[in-house]
C-alpha cells in the first residue's frame, strides 16, 4: 500500500477526518483510510490472480448452495481502532449479505454493518493484515477472516520455522474473539461460511 500525497489536485498536509474522506468519494482506484491518512492500494499481478481464484471459488459455492451472499472486490467497510477512531478498510475480497448489499445501490460510503467474510492476500505490509485488520475486523464482528500469505512473508511468530506459505482462517467464537486455524500444503481449508468448500491450501497458495 502507498500513502498518496495528493488527492484530486490538493496537497494533503494534515490529518483528515473520516467524514472528510467519505465526502471525497474517491472512485479512481482502491483506497483505505488509516490513522487520518488516505492509502492507495496497489497490488502485483500475482496478488490479483490469487484474489481472482478465491473469488471464483466463493462464487461457485454461493451458486451451488443457493446462499444469500454476493462476492465483491473493492468494497470499503468502516472499522474502528481501540481508541474509537474511525477507519475505512477495503478487503481484497468481501462476502456480503445479498439483501444488505442491494438495500442502497447508489451509496458510495463504506459499509457500516459487518460483512460475512473478509479475505486479505498478504503483501509487504503484512503486519496490517495480521495485527491491525485482525483487531479491527474482530471488533467490527466480521464472522470469518482469511489471511492468504502465499509469499510466506510474515514473521516466524505467525508462520513458524521454517516459514511456509499458509492460509489462516479466523472464525469468531461466542465471545466475539477470533479462533485461528492454519492450513498449508494439501490441508483442506475449513470455512464456516462455506461448509462444503472443496479447496486445499496448495490450490490457492500456488496460483
């Protein structure tokens, strides 16, 4: 992710409010609002290929089981930090309740209701996915959060030693805390949202 220095021709010299960010209605790319700053998200082609593969798998499950969800990219959601500060995050992939998604089709603002599933493909700023977004998505109450670390780029604290590519599936428990499962190699990924999902870690990690 790259912090942008200019937005719509105006130099950003001070922290913005969340309301100012929403009012800009930035539509020329993918942006997040973090700690009062606008962050432009730029991904590699391989990163996008991993996202596209997961999109196809999730969409197939929705059709097969006739689930009331939609899968979308570039959807912003409002989260909060521990101090209550508002943020805007844009998961690589979002699974959203269909009725809620269609309830206000002309709205630009970030979603304020928890989506069903958020998926992040880890890049160089891996701490954002493993720590910051983990806490924000948990606080918001997103039932399922995937971290796909196909580059094995996080620290050994998370990946172990030796570090190997891993898919982490975090599921909210009855206390609103994420319980994490790790999947590598030929492990079949277990999803709460898609109970019949036939997908191994290797299939998504080796794109």
